[in-house]
């Protein structure tokens, strides 16, 4: 007569295997999930930094655009020591100066980025320094002479370097 299997022993063996597989699964989950979350956090931090630097590049482009507009709108008067400048150009420079002054230099990170943003801040500061305190809403005003072409050239070089550095981020 054939012997019947001992179901108690078979169930114990199955239970041991189930417990072993469950333990291995728990260990794998304990290792894989935190690693995946860590990688996701790093990726998000990298994207946030990239977006922050792109925002800074956009603000410096605003300053570059304002200086170019100021250079185009400035016209020689023929009088020594003065230019006629469209009021709208001065308003653009003020907006750009406010925006670029919101950038904190100590949080930029890279020394080249600090140098280039500081260059643009200095140039926009020089241009905003000639703005009269009280401006009419529209029209033109006399302004002291300033070599806008040199300022624009300096800002263009700094902006090119900023765009190159920010564009190189992956």
C-alpha cells in the first residue's frame, strides 16, 4: 500500500520557502526604493538648478535688450555733452535694472557666471545712472553722454558667455 504524504511536513517546507522569498523581496525593496527615490531627488534638484540658471540668463537678456534699445534710441544733439534719449528706453533700463538687481551674486555658483552677471549689472547700473530722477511718461529727454556702443559690446560678450554656460547644462 502506498504511503500517504505527510501534509504537515510539506506545509512547513512551503512555508519556509514563502518566508525566505518574502524576506529576500523585503530586502530588495528596502534597497531599491530608497536608491530610486535618491536618484529622483537628484534629478529634480538638477532640473531646478537648470531652470534657475535659465531664469538668470533670461533676466540678463532683458538687460541686454534694454541697453540695445537705449543705444538705438539715443541720438546726438550736436550740443557738447548731451544726447537726446527716448523716455521709453529709460523706462526699459529701469525695469531691467530692477530685475537684474534681484539676482544674488553669492548664489550663482560658477566663477564665470558671477563675473559675467556682475559685468551686466555694472553696465546696466552705468546706464541707469544717467537716467533723470523725474521722467515724463513719453517723449525725449536730454541725457549726459555715455558710450552706449561700448556698454552694449561688453554686455553682448558677457551674455554670450552666460548663454554658453547655461546651454551646456544637461
